[in-house]
C-alpha cells in the first residue's frame, strides 16, 4: 500500500505523513503557512486530494551508511528505496511509527507532536541485531526546501544545538508587510546529541547523486557548509560503532519559529523535557468517543470506537486548519462535536449566528478571529448555507437536550428567531416557479455556472429546504411555537408541490434548471444523468411518495452503485458543460465529478435509515471503509483509520483506478458517519424526554452490544434477535420500557438495557 498515510494535529499545526516518509506540514500563524517547502513555490490552496509525491517532496528521512560494507539505505523507505527485510508503518492516535529491519540493523523511527506548539518531535532508535560489531554513519535529513525568492539561508548553530534556516516570506504589497514581520520565517532542526558533522546546503549535500544517492555521503564527514541564498537542507551525521545487541537513541525537534529566543525555549520545553510530549498523547487518550460498540464486524468496531471519533474531533478542534471555514462545513463539523464526549458545540453555533446578516442570510464562511477574511471559495456566492442551521441544530438539540439554547439571544435575536430568519431569507430567494436560486453553487462548490446569470435554480437545494423546514417545524412544535411550526410546514408543503411539478423526471429528481431554462441531471442527459443528492434528500424531505421512492432508489442503486460505494453522479462528465460549470472540468471519477464522494454517500445512507431501509443503508455504510478483504484494502490504498473525502468513481469508464482513496481526511462524512452510527444503526437517539431506542442492525447481525455515554449517564445496551419478538422491545434493568424510551435520565446513573429484535427487522 505505497500511499498509505496518517495525520497528526494540534491546535496550531497539521502533519500528514505517508509510509514512505513524505510529509505535508502546515501551521497557523494565524493563516496556514509552511516551514518545510517544495522545490518550487506552490500556489496557496486548500489541502489537495491525491497529492503527488516527487523526488524532492518534503520528507523526514534518515540515511544509514554501513561503513564496512559500503552500503546505503534510508528510512522509512525514501529517498534511497532499498528494500528492507521487514517494514511496518503504524498509525497511532498520537504518533506514527516505522519499525524497519535491514541486514541486521533494527530501526525505530517515530514522530509525535506537542499539545499546542507547531513542532515535530522525532525519535530514532538504531540497534545492532547482528552477531558482529557494526560501524555506521547515521544521517537524519529533514527537508527545508525552497523557502523564498527574496531571502533564504541556513547555518549550523552550536548555541541553539542544531540547524537554523531563515527566510523572508515572499510578498509584494506594502499592506502585507505587517503580517510578514510577524511570520515565523525560521525553520529549525534541533538535536539532543551533538553530531559529528552537518550540512545545510541541499545542492552540496546531493551533488550529482541526487536525493537517492547524495554525493556528500561518500566523504567520511559531511562538509559543514552553510546555505547562503541557496536551497537549505537540515542534514546531520553521527558516526557510531554498535556492539552486537547494542542500541542508540536520538531525538530531534523540527519546526517553525519567529526568532532565536523561541528556538531556545522550544529546546528547553519540548526537547529536553519529555513531559511536553507525553502531554499530547494524554490529550488524545482522554478520548472523545461517546459510544463503544461490539458487533460481528471487528474492523468496523475498531474504526468506530477509536478512529472515527478522532476524525470527528479533529474537524471541530481546528476547523480544517483555516481561519474562515465554509459555513456549511463549520456547522456540520460542529454538529459532529455534539456527539463527542467533552465537547460542546454551542459556542460554535453562537459564533455562526453572530455573523448572520440583517436580512437573515449567512455568510459563505465563518470568520474565526480578528483579521481573518473570506478567501478562495468563500468569495464565491453559494446559496445553501441557511439549511445547515436547522439540520445541525436539530441534531444538537436531540443530542444535548439543551432546549434553553433556542431562547438564548445572539445580537439581540433569539437563536430560534435567527433560524427562522435564515429560512425566510432562503424562501425569499426563489424564482417564479418557487424553486431556490443556486447563485454560483450550493452544497456542490464547483457547480458554479448553473445560475451565475441569476435565474438558474438548484433542485437539490429546493428539496433540502423542504427537509430543513420540516425539521424546524418539528423543533418549533416541541418548543411550543405552534404558529412558527405551522408556517414552516406550510412553506415545506408548497415547496414540495413545486419540486414535484418541475423537477420530477419520471424516475428520479433533476439536479436543477439552468439560467437558460434547461433541466439537467435527467434521463435525457448522456453525462450527469442522475445525481445522488436530490434523491437522498427527497427521501429525507418526504416529498416523494411511495412509488417515487421505490423508483428513485432502484435508479440510484443501478446507476450509482459501485463495489466501492455509491457515486455522486453518473455518468461522469468527460468535458466542460458551460451551463453546469467547473465541476464538469474535473477528471471523470474524481471529486464532485462522479467519485464516491463520501459526504454525499452519507446523506444517502442517513436517508435510507430514515425510511427504514436498514440493510441497504448498512451495505453502503460499510463501503465507506477500506476492507475487510485485502483486495479491497489494496484497491483503496488507504488504511481504515479515516474516511477520505472520496474514492475514485467512474467505475465503468476507469475500472483500474476506481476505488482509490483521495487520502484527504477533511470531510463532512465523519460527522454524519458518527451520527448515523449512534442514532440509526445502534438506534440510540436523544429526544426531549430522554433517549429513544430504535436500532436498525443489519439482518445478518444476531447480537451486538454498545456502551453509550449520553447526557452524563451511561447506557449498556445489548441487542439480540429473538424469534418470538414481533417489534423491537426494550427492557430496562429487566423490566419492559414503555415506548422504548428512557425518561428522566439521571446524571451519573448507569442503565442496563436489553433490546430484543425481531428475527428480521420490522
Ligand atoms: O470542498 C468541499 C467543500 O469543503 O466540497 C463539498 C462542499 O460541500 C464542501 O463544503 C462539495 O462540493 O472547490 C472545489 O472544487 C473543491 O473540490 C471543493 O469542492 C471541495 C474540496 O474537496 C475540499 O475538501
């Protein structure tokens, strides 16, 4: 699995490492910045899917030269690419490690982060596992790379105990100077053991041999040059002789800094004091999982009990490492946090509401701090942000039971009223048919040319608005707001009529109608004939009647189903469609152009559960993860430690690449996966009275169990199929439980629940 990767993060940085040793690091200062650069200046952009790696890709490597045998290899694998005798890449919650054995030399190479600071702590253990003494030169080599065309340099500092590179971040506008002055333009590599030699100049280090066979390693000692306006590298050399069975350990600290005082304090706090790092592990080990499941599928359990809550937490913890998260991402990521222990998304919701405009509309992105601005995609007007408020708040209310939140005021209006204002603004932004305008995109970012002239509408958004209105109608009723509840339901019904009058295409719903009044995502289209989102949300919204449901599910399954999950649209576009937009310019089967876009697949799964299609829902849910078979794992090329934003689709057109993971762990799928797992699969959903029990286990599961932390209490739930049971029956401490609902939950209490399920569901 040559592209397997994992990621680590803390409050200020993100590090993605791949099994070969390539790394992508970003830190916040406060905008995302770098300290380990590519050989050319890369455009600034969001984290990319399917990032390519090249010979000079930033990485953290160690060259090992066997002085007697004149042999060279490197760990983890790059740049020398010598095949080791044994190789293990292991992703942990708070670290990544490699265990490598090469001709009698054992190596452990590992990285972890501190809880707060942007810095990487690397540790290397080299042991002689052979019967004779081994004379080795060990060269840790950290990429610094092309820092700037204005100023870049590096030198060894005995005083700091390592190599320090410095640059002036490239800029041209005078108004950027203030930020540049504050930038962390130093990159350091500190050691705990003084080296025998060093090299700071990448070209001198590599010579003609290149990164895979650097000339500098032919000499007895590295030359010790500084880099003066040349591309820096941080390479050290240790010459050691290890007796049989002997081992040696080194530690290195690598990161960005503003000045030398910061580097000195990093040495003190992070390199000399191990507590700095155990703190990080402790932070992660506290754990945010609110459910622990045991099912007949141990790989799924492992993912759900450990990795999924970690990924959900990552999203809410650092907001995808941006200062202006897209509004829909921000709301859904924090919806995910509602299901985590020790997390409270209320503050995030308040922040989003505080940035609502007077006319009720929400901005495209939420500014997280002073000085942040809407950038990149957030400068493109998208029309869907309002619907995420009711969708995410309804989930939050159900989970937390914090109904008082609705009465809190934000900038003078209650939360409840603000949601209504957002929905009203959405309703006001409709065309003569009463369908929602799309502007330059909706949930689908790159669908930018359907409505840029001002009249195109979004089929998906019109349908999603029905669902949002119905959810809010239910919330309003529960909050005693009967009038608002009736208004929402009335608007939903009117929208539903419009949707059925204009968007039903016979067997499924159209994706939209362009500025030039052309319906698309319909049976007449040869590309982009059917889109998943309108169908999923129609199941949720209740606008499709029984026969429509059956027909659209059959079409989704036959046209969008693949061995790797359910695709977002099909057939993928093979060329630009100027009345749809940028999405059609993406390579067929990647991202929004017909991949297994997991966020969209999750909506479908959520909708299938909502209408009681449990087996189908589970079938697609399970495909969200690589495995369990080895063939599937290798086809995806990713460890089952995170849900990627997509797997390649266009299964019919490109069967060879179908299924390949994007390796991108930023995705709204994580929050929805966790929610569906808890509320629908295991059926442990909050309600105003307490906890309702309505599981939807796949029919082939005979038994399962779950421990759920909910509103301060613990629920130990066992599930068992029972041939004599007609409808799901709950027993609380052995006694039947009316409506399968636990009421008046006491903080700190422990509830034991037995759930008897019919032999096949419902
Ligand atoms: O970004 C995501 C957005 O963060 O795409 C989703 C959208 O709902 C999320 O809010 C679907 O469009 O601009 C582009 O073309 C990018 O491909 C983005 O659409 C996409 C990236 O994959 C970011 O992870």
